[in-house]
C-alpha cells in the first residue's frame, strides 16, 4: 500500500460541510486525497446545492443525501442510503454544532433552558446518534472523528453554552471509545484553534480571537484547514491505530499557555 494513499479503499461518511471554508470540507478533501471514497450529508435544502457542488469535485457520482441530525428518522434514512452506496463504512466525520444565536452573545448565566437543550442535542448528542448508526456498518472496525474547541475546557468569553456542549462532546468521545473499542472502532476529537468558518462568524468578537491566537500561541500564527485535514488523515489511518478516546489539539500550541 503506497504511503501517499493511506486511506485507499476506505469509505468515509462526512457530516457538517456547509461551504468550502468548513472544517469538515478541509478534512474531507484530505481524506479524498488519501484515497477514501466519501459520502456526504447536507442539513436542509438551503445547503443542498453547496454540498452537491463541492462533493461533485470528487466525481459526479459522489453520493450526497439530506440528514437533520436532530431527527432519529432522518439519521436512520441517511444510513439506509449509505448502505445502498457502500458495502461498509470505515470512517465517520462529525463536524456539527449549533446553538441559538442569542446564546452566543451576552452572559452564559442567561442561557435559556431551550438554548441549552438545543446546543447539547445538536452539538453533543448527535455524535452519539450518528456513531451508533455508523457502527453497525463498520464491520471491519473504523475511525470516528469529531470537532471540538478549547472552550470545552477553559472559559472563552462569548462561547458560552457552546463550551458546555463541547465539554459534553469530549466526554461522549471517551465513553464511545470505551463502548466501541472491542469492535475496533476508534473515537477521537480534534480541538481546533479558531478557523474563519461560517459557524465561527456567529461568535461575537471572533476576529479579535484570531489576532489573540497569533500573538499568544507558541507558533505565533493561526492554523490552516490543511493542518486539520492532515490530523484527520492521521486519525483515520494506521498511523492513529493506537489512539482512541482522545482530544488532540491542533491549535498552534495555544492551549499549553498559562498567560
């Protein structure tokens, strides 16, 4: 097996592409370049055209189907679609998070019950739901990768309920890793430094966050989608065969700093 194509013959399912700046797209591109065949979801009609257009860059026949991760029947239907397209699944990327806009402004103490519920349902529980569905198709083992952020561990002003949901996501990664280890399914999170995505722009003060990282991270710069893609390939490949239940930081070293 050529080292340049460490994912040759693997099938990956990708949740969370919105546009070409999405972290999910950066990782999907890297997986495809490493040899994986991909199947994409899109969330709602609004994103359908975007995702279809991007997926088609890997070949006109790249499968794309709708799936709203907050609906169990959507998840079941989506994985039935996957079953019809591939003999098995090897890789799953979960790059999905959402909190109502008003919950990402102002103070965490003012988070409404509904905003808390929605943030946890879509940002944390959905990992459990899609992993459970994918695990049944991971007959030869597999690798699940989700996306987190340092706000899960330390306070990042304005990240608010998203930070609490990401903490739940990281704990879910550990429990899923334990449950699925005997089936040779590995589950890990990538904790990414700030990247200028559609989702990030919803967080107030985001551009000052980018310049703060540039000044304070050991590498004195922000990270790139390509770097996240490379970590995605590592976790999906034999290189990451012994790694599960972990949160790996791709953040120019920012998280090691005390001040």
